[in-house]
């Protein structure tokens, strides 16, 4: 297992899959073990995929200073990985909450980003608002699903700020384009692969400065692919489109029928979209 030392001495691990031009991947969660990404639908058949285990997750060490779990402070870990790989610039792929880290990295090191791929991205770092009504309207796209009535009722309690004890478990089917056995297994493993303590710090006070990040991204020279899932409640296409509009060279793709993990819902379509962009 390859590893390197972060600037504060924390040992960080990363995983290398496939051959070809390197593609550095930042997991979401926030602060989830990179194993949840699987093989990103078979992407290593086309690129050398390098998956970072954030500090305190996967094979990476727990830092002495747990305040270093904060998103803006993780930027230094990404830069240390780039230095370890000996790359002048990196192609960077980020999923979900990892997109916040990618945005802050691009803000601080724009000259180091060759191309940026944001998959069903979180929008906290840039201050985009996702309303409860937007989530409810997106959920209605699934109204023909057998599990919909119970899941939608639970979602309504969450949006109203009065979730029932079982509400979050009940809305799990909305996270996937298909609520089948592989999706159930992926959902069940999610909590075990997430560092809850680190996640609580990730977006804490000082992690984000949306005004500064927006200003920096408005001049980012790198081309950007922003991929949304058509039925994703976490990152609805309208919010993802607003995020894409912040970048001067962004391409928006909405994957039909996909939820928050589009490589699970249609691997071939997902890989095709990413490869078409990366070339």
C-alpha cells in the first residue's frame, strides 16, 4: 500500500488501480474510506486511478490534531499527494463532499489543476442553496417505485425538520437509481466506512468561504466536467447546474436515471461520460 507523509507528519495512504494517465480521486462522505468508490464503474481500464484515503479513514493514520479534518485544511493533503506523485498538474475527480475539497484546492492551487471532474457534487463550499421543495420535487420522479410512499413520507418529515427515528433509513432508496440488492449492500456498508468524528469537523466553522471560493473559481483556467444524477436528492440537477455556472469552462452532464452514485446505476454511461471529457 503506497503512502506518504502529510505536511504535519500524518501518514496518508492511497490506492492505485489501472494504467495510463493518472487521475487523482477524492472520496466524499464526508470523510469516507475510499473503498465505497469501488472501481468507479471500471474507470481503471482507461486511466490510472489514484484514490486518496483521507486522514483518519481507510489505511490513513488518525492525525494528532483532529481539527485538521476540516475541509480547508485537507487542501494541504491533496497538494502533498501531488508532490508525492511528482506531477506538475493533476487531473482531479471528486465525488459528493469531495467536491468541496476539490473547489478549495482549485481556489488555492489553480495552476496545479489540469482538468476537474465533479461527480454528484456537494455545493456547500460555493454557497449554493438546495431547498426542501427542490428535494421533494426531485423525489417525485420516483413515484412509481414500490417503496415510494413510505420513503416520501419520511422525506417530508425530514424536510419539515421533524424527522422520525427511522426517517433517514427510510429515504435510503432515493440515493440510488435502482434500489436493488447491490444498492442495498452499498448503503449498508456506508456507515461502517465513514469516520463520524472526522465528518463532524469537515464542514465546521471556517471550513468554507463561499464568496472567496466563487471568485477564485470564476477565473479557473482548467476545463471542468460536472456530472449530476437525474434523480439525485443530495445533489439535484438544478443545484449542480448552478454550481457548473460558476466555472468559466464547465460542461454539465445529467446522467439519466442516476442517483448519488452514478457509476453503480449505469457504469457504461458513467465511464463514457468521464472518458469523453478526459480524452
